[in-house]
C-alpha cells in the first residue's frame, strides 16, 4: 500500500524519534520470511524491548539524519527490516540471531552501535552482550570481590597464628588461704 506524503512524514518522524533514543540498530534482509515468522518475531521484539519496523529505505535514510545512525545511510539497500534496541544494546542482535537460526533467509546486513557502522558479522558480538540485569550482577560480584578477598586474607592469617579459634582458658587453681597463726 502506497503512503501519501503526510503518512511518509509520520513514519519518518516516528523512526527519527526511535533512532534518537535507541542503543543499537540491526537492519536485516527478510525476503522469504513467512507471515507466521514475522508475527512471532514482532511478538518477541515487543517482549524484549526492540522496535521492529519494515519501511522503505529512503524513509529510513531520512529518519536517521541527525542521529548516531546516520552512518548507515549508504548501506541501506534492498528490502530491510529495522530492529532498534530500546532498552539493552544487545537485544536487537539477539532477536535477529535467534530468528535467523530457524530462517536461513533472514540475514543481518547492517549493524550500528554508538555511531559506528559495523560489518554484519558483528551481530553475533552484539547478541553476546550481557543484558542490564546480567551486567548489574557482574558489577555487584566485581565490587564484592575485594571485601571477600580481605576476609579470606584475615582468616588465613588467623589460621596461621593460632588455628583461628580462641584457646579455652585453663582453670586457675586458687591456693587456700592460710589462717593466721
């Protein structure tokens, strides 16, 4: 269905707003993907915080002007599906990689993170990035490690010096007091 000029402006404005907030972009060739596969991918995208859209490349090219994704303009060729990660940088990469396993026609073509255009093979690297929760757990472990190392060092010193336990006091014998004579 052809879009009129005002609808095109709306699509460009929506994509520009999304691109301004997104953490990463993966554009993938989707020709040959079935309706059921696209529906499942859209559902999974909503659940994982990915904005997924199929638009004409000219509209996408206009939408990314002035954003960090402006570097992808020359690579937007052919029928593409645009996946913007909104919550976690690796979400779009994980989504495309997961669905590409069951659909050999879905192939990443453009990957962009932090204003850099990366080769399509970098979708695997993007997909391997930890989620926010995983990153927070790794940070917590990293911050807790010095304290646990200190506790282990104190325990080792205590074990070396005296077994780490307080020795029980020996009973003190009190000599009977002598009566004055």
